[in-house]
C-alpha cells in the first residue's frame, strides 16, 4: 500500500504489522514540521477516529492512505 505524507509517497506491505509502521512513519515525518495528524483518507474514505482499528480491519485490501494534516500554529 502507498502512504502519502506531505506530498511524499512511501510503500508499505499490506500486513497486520504495517499498521504500527504507518503510525511510526507519520510520527517520524511530521516531527518538527509544525503539523499534526488531522485525518486519514483510506482509498478515498475519510477517517477521523479509531485509525488503527479501521486500518486493521481492512489492511489486506488497502491501496492508498493519504495523511491529512493540520497546522499546530495559529
């Protein structure tokens, strides 16, 4: 599956262990950017809560996860 964070793409396996990898990657790429996770768009469906549960239930078929961010600055 492809994970898109701040207009950069990353490939991860469609495996249950990849759910944790998604969040590690998000944390790593957003660190010190002034942005935080706002939502995930998973194959066109916007997800605002229970990200890990949503991903876990669909991990085998997910094609693309787009990380939606919001600014920490006002």
